[in-house]
């Protein structure tokens, strides 16, 4: 069994991701993102991603979802890795070509997405603990 927090996250976010896929050309986005990663290997995102056009960053970060979690859920999420997210996404990639392409992008540049995820996770930790007063055990 995988990480229950990520599995629920993927399930809940799927409608918004599908909506994005209906309105954007995924292959072009993958190519552009690949070029961006190659030319910006040390990219650090803004405080919180707000660019709806950036599917990949928005797939791994949703502040509203994290705020809904219990303290235990936040702890499970915080101590999870980007690979846990990929594991939760895997069943969709096995059944849908678009998600297979997305998984390929995440896997090819695992080093980059893992680093960006770690940065976003740390920023959200500061927000959850310092600003919201929540407990990550």
C-alpha cells in the first residue's frame, strides 16, 4: 500500500488536472518544461506557485489540500518524498496516455522535481507551523 495522503491527493486533484489537459497541449508543455529544466537547473519557485499554466509545479503543490489535513496527515505528507507522489500517480499513468507522458517527465527529471518539491515542502512547513500554529510531529 502506498502513501494514503498522496493517494487521496491525487484522487481529489484529478478533476482539475483533467480540466487542464482538456484546455492545453500536453506534449508542447512537456517540451517547454524540459527546455526550462535544462536551462534553469537550480530554479527555485516563488513563495507559492500561482501560475495555473504550470501543470507540473501545481501538481505537486496545493496549499488548500494540506490545510485540510489533520496534524497526523500533515506529518505523513511532510515526511514523504516525491517518489511517494509518483507511486500514487502510477495507476493513472498505466491507464491514461497523458498521465504516462507526465510520469515520464517527472521520472526523467526526478532530480529537479524532487528538489523543487523539497523547497515547496519546506516553505509550506514554515506556513503550517509558524503561521497556522499546526503541529508536525
